[in-house]
């Protein structure tokens, strides 16, 4: 199968390319700039992926003409590219416009090029947020949706992912395009490229012993390699079409992350104490990267991935391994000291 993978330079996109190549597919990957091509080819060579079946093209999310060229001759598209700010952006409308219109540009180009199927990366941020009171905690499934109008329980990124996925489903229904969406939790695991996602920063900051203590929050998390493989499986299997699949492994708190890393790196120091919620809010005034996670305080959101596991036979790697492999890779890359 000839597959276009958007955002191949990203944490998930690079692993998805590796998974597709290892499963025998031919991959065309999109980049904002072809200056990164040598870096990507080197990373995939090191990971034993087959670069002979890899082509790289330049395409910007907001350039519809570039996507027409990128989709030509493809059997399927996996759209992983989406803006992911580390802190609340100065222009939320620009973030939402890029995520929403970028997704629509890819879907429209795929449809016009005769592509049979598109798999789009969404997020559990489009599933379990936009709630008040006790409704913020619980178990959420593929039929649940974030309400982007409830600003007190969403951040700019989650609003952008929700609105982009909603728009994609509406467009696919109107056009008849075969669409599948994957909603992963916090992605952990070894990066193939020396660039950091927000979820990798969770581990990096612990490795650097950054911050006075740990916030009392957690996420449903998952190994990026397992999510990458799920994207390719969803493209391959007809029964995945027209549906929304959640992809998480286990719920993990910051203190759990620190304990796993402490056991794996006994000679490093990691924060041990847990900040009270008011302390996290106070500290966020001095550390802007904490702002987007304040909505997690006092909530415990878990995902029900039973359908993904049973109907698609998905078995994610153990989360402990994702965490330790992530930390080892950050050390090897020289990012964690």
C-alpha cells in the first residue's frame, strides 16, 4: 500500500512511518521543510526501517495545493500533523484554524485524488474534557466528546483537537470519504528524532529534577510505538473504518513516573514531594508550561479502550517500558544530561 503520512518529523509521525515501512508499505512523508530530510532518513536508518520505500515531500498544513500533490497516487493517508504548543498560545484562534483547516485540506485533497481511506490522529483531549464538577472524573469511551465551550475544563490544544476532529467527521460524512480517527492519551516512549513533544517534556523535566515538587495530577498514557502501529492497522483493516478508536494503556501520576525513573536510574535525583493544588496554581505564574495542565487538578480521567483491544486485537506495550525507554533515549540524545 502507498501511504502518505503527514507530519513525519513529529514524535508520532516518525514512529508511524517506521511502523508502516516495517509492515511492507511504501511511505510518502510530508515535512514543512525538506531541510530535515537527511535527519529523518538517518533516524529511520538507525531504527532499521527501509528507506528505499520512503519519499519525503514539502507540505504546509494551510497550503491546499501542496496536499493535492502529496496525495496523488496514494492508497491511504495517515494524518498525524497538528500544532502542539508547549504553553498556552498567544493566539488561540490561529491554533484552532491551523488544526481545523489543516485537517480539512488533507481530507479534501485525499478525496479529490481518489484516496480510499484516511486515518486521522485526534486525542483523548477531544474525548474527556469540557465538564464541570464531579463529571470531570470518570471513565470515558469513544462516544464521549469534549465540549470546547466549557473553557474552565479545556485548554487551547484540546479545543483545537476537538474542533478539528468534529470538522473532519462532518466533512467525511458529506463527501463519502472513508475516515477513521485515533484518540491517543499522553504519548511516551523513545523519540526517533531529537525534538520534544509536550508529553516527552513530562519525562525530561523529571530527569532534570526540574521544579520544587510534583503536581498531584495524572494522565492516561500509552507507548508511542503501540499508537503508531494502531494507525497503520486502522488503515489496513476495513472494520476500523468509520469509527473512533481510543488508545491508552494505563493511568499514571507524576509521582508514579518519578518512582519508575528512580528505580531505573538509582544514581539520579528525582522530586519526591507532591505539591498541593494551590501550590501548583501559584507556581504556574512563574512556569508557563504548567498553565495548560491546571485543568487536570482534582480530576482523574480514564479511557475505556476495550473496543480497540478486542475488535482490532490491539495490545499496547507495558507503560513502564515506554517510560524507561523514553528516558534512556533522552540520555543517549544528550537531552537529559
